[in-house]
C-alpha cells in the first residue's frame, strides 16, 4: 500500500471516530427511555402514559418504560426528572397541576418553566361539574343564576386544594362574582357518593368519572369546563356557553430535563407526533375521558408560560394557599 493511500485511510478512520460520538449525541442513548409518572398506577395520568409507552417504541426505535413515583401531588417524579441527565433517556408525563403546585409550594425543588425542556403536548383531560339530582339547575346558565341568587348557601367539592379542579372553579367564581364554599376531598371515589347522597351538592370531577355516574342517573352532569366537545358527552354543555372563552382542562405533556439537546427533543417530538396522528389512539383515549391535543415543543413552551401566569394571577387574586 502506498503512503498516500495509507494516509488517506488513517484520516478517514480518525474522522469516523470523531463522528461516532457526534452521531450518538444527536440521538437517544442505547438503553430504554424512562417515562416517569407522579401518580399511582391505574390513575388517569398513568393510563395516558401507558398508552404512549406501548406505541412510541415503533417510531422511536427505543423501548419506553413507565415508572410511577407517586407522592407530593406529582412533585417527587417532577423533581427526579429535573435532576436527571439531559440526554433524552428520562422523561416526565407532566400535567397542568404541577404549574399550580409549584407556585403553592415555596420549597419545590424545580421551576416548571426553567427545569424542563418541552417535548410535546399530548392530551387534555376534561373536567365536569356534576350535581346532586335535586339541585335546581341543569346547565351552566342555570347553575350560575342559582349560585348568584344564593350566596354561601351551597358548597362544591374537588379532589384537593391547588388542583386544576379547585382553581378551575375558583376561576368560575372570579368571572361571575358568585360565593360558594370549597370542600376539598382526596379524590372522586370519595366525592361522588357524597354528591349522590346530597352531602355536598356540587363537585368538579374528571369528565370520565362524572359521565359514568350521570349516564346511570345517579348525578346530574351540569357542564364541561373545557370548550372542546367530549365524545359521549355531546349533551353536556360547555361552561363557555354561559361564559364565553371559559376553558379549563388539565393538560398532559411530555417534558425532558432542561439542557436536553434540540436534536434529541426533535427526535422525541417526531415520534410523539407520529403516534398522536393515529385515529386508533383517539379511540383508546376516549373511554379514559381524554382528548388528543398534540402541541410541538415551541407551542407547548408558550402555552405552559401562559397557563403558569394565569394560574399565578388567580392564586393571588383569590388568596389561595395550601396552609
């Protein structure tokens, strides 16, 4: 072999060696992607995460494993992801509640807007206002009129202080000037029996939970709190019919640790976008009371910033706190 040929081979080999780490940096690590969920297995957020985890491996070319780190209203999982290596191997199934809780928890170890890199918006999980069957209101306008005419007479239940359910109804109060007492519970499984019995006349629950009971005639479905119609709940009016522009619904999204390379974010987002385009996924999500709501990274970042600011204004105006 001549010296020029040997030199050329040596240079090509060196270039390949340098290119290999760069190519790796543009993709995902070789081990499975962990998708962390801040709530127990079997819940709504977990169900949505698992719907994605079984579908993402095909376009992503990588296995996706759901890990449940329940506790502190999702803050434990969020903190774990915020501290993870920014290489695309650890993701968070985030939801709107973390934007609220982080503002109510001064010791939160992360900032929802600074500690994460938005990957993709995935679903919204509509909320429903339900009522005891004896409540003299059947739709959004009648509910508002009833509460205005009877300040302090009624109470409403949610799954806890600082939840989207709670702040959504507080937004309704702020928009209408009604006065009604909030009663925090630990979840829909405790709320619904008390609404059925009349122990508490009004509640905000997931649309899936509320619709199941309304279909059986055990409670009355008064309103959806988002503007998009929910399949199977076509007869339930949105609150926006009475309050134009009123739109409150927990948003689910995928987040990566801050500092994750843009090329990795793009690869993850491309896989999510492919999965979200499937009509089969929409059909699978509907029984869970979820609607597909894909957003690309830049649009998700803008949406999260706007939501955080809006919740912050409401928290301050309504003097909401956890203590």
